[in-house]
C-alpha cells in the first residue's frame, strides 16, 4: 500500500475530527474535513457558504418523494455527472456530486485522511481505502461535548448528539443506499471511550503493514 486513503465516519461528540487530525499527523499526510467544502466551492465557482449550508444535510422529504435518490449507477450522484455548477444548479444532489468529485481529485494526489462526507462510499473502489467508524457511549460523548463548550450541560449535550447523529445517518443513507454506522460497511470500528488516538494509530499502522506483505 504505497498510497492509502483513510476515511472516517463518526458519531457526534466521539472526537472523530480530533482523532483524524492526529492520524494525519502521525502518517505525515494531508487531513480534510469541512475544508472540502471550501475547496469544492473554489473549484466549481460557488460561494463556500452555500456548501456549508448543505454540509451533511439530507435533501428535503419532497426531493426523496420525487425519487431523486443516489447510490445507483444512473443517479445524479454518479461519478463524472457534473463538471460545473452555476447559480441555477445548486440542488443538494449537485452539491453532493461536486463534493464527491473534489474527494476523488484529492485522493488521486496521494495518501490522505478524510472525515465524513460519505468518503467511504465515494472511494469504495479505491484499492488503498481504509474506512473506519468511530463511536462511543452517549454518556461519554455528552461529557466530551460539554468539555468542548458545545453544550451547557450533559442533558442538552445528549440531545445535541442525538440530533446530529440522526442528521448524519439520514444524509449518509440517502446518498449511499447503505446504513450509517453499520460495521459491515467499514474495515475497522473503534469505541473512542476505550481506544484513544494513539491506540487507533498503532492499530492502523499494524493494519497497513499487514497489507504490504
């Protein structure tokens, strides 16, 4: 595995982005999360705020009712289905498709770490893909959310975590036709209340070394 792409799915509050950054630092490779949105905006000539507004948010029920779904070869999210986004082409499917193209272009450059954005699905045919999912008990995540000042108390932190998890699950399932957080969709799954970043990095190194044999 001369080139490897580490993609991270995560529950809200489990430290996925922090772990992702530490993984990237340990391997000396680029790290991407929300910066993908800005990069996509620059490449496709769209205001980055528009991408931020669509960040991991499922299109409306109406779009789903009308049958605009992804995850199939003839869907609006199929690779190469978009080359330019103009002011009148800002449907959620177009935004997702543009973001997917940016992910592919980034991965062509070399090894990297990408958090979220269904990157595990977008790069599912990449030989060097390593997809991981990070979770933790809700009690542990609530404490972490309060500690980083995203909620005033553990009760509100729990509600916030469940809200974000539901949104991520809905977004992921809609655009991939897979089940978010289901172990069979990932190579490795970790409980961040039991495995810290250093432990995950050690296991990833061992896994990557085993693929070289």
